C-alpha cells in the first residue's frame, strides 16, 4: 500500500445557511483499501462524499487524491480525475428509458470509447462479472428485480475500470441473503480492479463484510476510525452503540435533550 493516501481530507467544513454539516472532517483512505463511513441521518456522511465527488464545494479544508488537491485543480484535470471514479447509487439510479446494455456502457458510449455495435458485447462481458447473463442486457430496468438492478448498477460503476469506487447504501431495500450476495460481488470486483472503495451504509453486517476499515462521523466530525471487523466491539461507546443499534448510550442521551 502506498504511503500517500489515495484520498486525504483535512479540515473539511460545509454549512448550509446556519446549519453546519461538516465541522472539520479529517480522513485518510489508503490505496486499495475499502473504507466504510458510518453515521446517523444528518451526520454529514453523504455531504462528505459529495464534496469528494465535486458535487458540493466545501467552505474550507482540502481534498487530496493521490496527493493532489482537487479543489485547486484546473477544470480539465478535475474532469480527467472524475473519469477514474465509479459510483453505485443507493437505488441503482438506472436510466429507465435505456435498455440494460446501454445503462452499463453509458459512460463508455458517451466518451466514444466503444461503438454502439461493440457496446452490447462489452455489456455482456461486464454483466457476467456481476453474475448476470448477457441476455439481461436487452431488458429494461423496470423488468429487473431490486437485486438485479443493484447488480446492473454495479456493472455500470465498474464498466470504465475506475480506480476509485463509491457505494451509497449498497444493500438498502434488499433481503439479507441478496444483501450478502451484493456485498460479495462488491468485494470481488473491487479486488479484481485493485480499486479503492468508499462506502456509506447503515447495515452493520454489510459494513463488516465489505470494509477493511471503518470511520464514524458524528456532528460533522470523524470520531473514530479502525478495523471494520471490530464494529460493535471497538471500545468506543458511541461507535459500539451505533453498531449494535442500542437505545441507551451517548447518542441516545443526546437525542433526548
């Protein structure tokens, strides 16, 4: 693993009006590492990801990828960087008007990396990597089950062979068995690509399966980082309460104020 973190956040702040969502986020994600970010609703985890992706501009702080501050990059360099990033959205976010094969190869087609004639075969290859038959490519997203939509979303996320992939609640809406299947596919595809992964999840079983490391954000700050396998037994009362889903604890006391 490189000594320079793949992603480094320092002093990241962001407010929306009077509400401060990020209050000095510091976080390192190592190259080839799978990091899971945990936190309650409104804790700032989604805003953190959107800042890294360039969808939101932070008020202050720095975001480095491979040692380069993306906030000061020229636009062309930032666009080139974004080409190296894949994203699996919470609800797959497939384009309803396009067949599955076009969804999978959407970025490749848009950037003219493949022709339309080549795209069907390419989509079949990528769908096979997530356990789907090539014939699924001719279906519309509406014809797919929730688990199949997640797989197609994963296929689209890895189609351009990114070296950084973000996963937003990858098991939301899935039964426990299908959730485990999706987690297994995520682990396998990330390792095959040698990519760095950052995931947001409320699912503790999923977090332990897909994460090498985990970080908890609370009130806009990272309050703990450590091995994902220790979630629920970290020795940090706030993290363990969240991981175990317990009513009593430091977070519960804050909620009753």
